[in-house]
């Protein structure tokens, strides 16, 4: 993922590349990893996940900002300071709005990016790293590699991504993006937040738009 795309999309990771076949097993693929990838894309629980993100350009200042993801049934919503999008993860449709330009993009590539682990770029390999305990909640940690990035995700039992890191495939030891959940709630802040009209407003409470104290 290019750094200008990271800066534009923030830690929502909504790189709207043309959709292609994902999850192609590579030489380092482990069969256990792909069901976890699929788990993130078939979530049917309700949640509001508020995240804090650290974007680390190779030649510029670190940017810290908020993002949020909301889910109900097969419907998903992502917000960053610059972008909002909605998607139907069962039918693989979606609409993304750029707050900077007012431009809207629609199509399956929006759902491919928004619904769980981004599979718009084919996965070359994936492996399970292990299980991690974060604040009493156990998640599966997996590594996903595509042509541009090495990505690591912490995924809960019901498919919520509570932490993710990105590194360039050319320098996998150096993070270029880190995002983590600061609050995972099981109720939505509003009922009507998955329509195209709802993209006009933000549903993220102001308290989650400030840097967390812990």
C-alpha cells in the first residue's frame, strides 16, 4: 500500500483497488489462517469498534487519529476523519464518500476493503502467529502478506479486528501503520447508519475523536 493512500484513507485501510481474486495460497500459507480471514468477512454480530491509529510515513511526521467501524447483520460502516463508507458484506456492495472532495465511489471493491480483512489485493501467504490476551479477551493473531504489505491482525472469536499493523513488504521490520481498538461496544450509537444518506454525518462520539489517555 502506498503511503499517499495510507494518508488518504487513514487506518480504516480502505484501499479501493480493483477487486481481484483473494486468498490465493502461497508457499508460507497455513490452512488455519484462511478460516480466520473468512471469519472477519462473515461477521453477523452487532458492534461499534472505536480505534486509535498511528500512521508512520518513511519521510514525514507521525500522524495520529481516530477511526471507527460499525456492524449489524451483514451491514458495515467505516469512518475516518476524511472518509466514510457503508457496505453490505453479504451482497458485496458498498459506497465510499471522500469528505475532502465530496466524491463517491461505489462497487464491490468498497465491500472488499470494508468487510473484514482487505482482500482487494490477492493474499500471497497467510499464517497463524498465535493467540493473544488483551484486556481479558483472547484473539487469534495472523499474518497476511500481499504484493505490497505485510499485515498482522488480532481477530476476536466473533471476527472483530481489534488490532492491525501494516509494514511494507520491502521492509517488514518497520511499521508504517498501527491501529488498535480503544473501545468495543455491543450497541450501535444509532439505528439508521447504513444508508447512503447517512454518509452525510458522523456517528462517532466526540470522546473517541480525542487521543486516548491509556
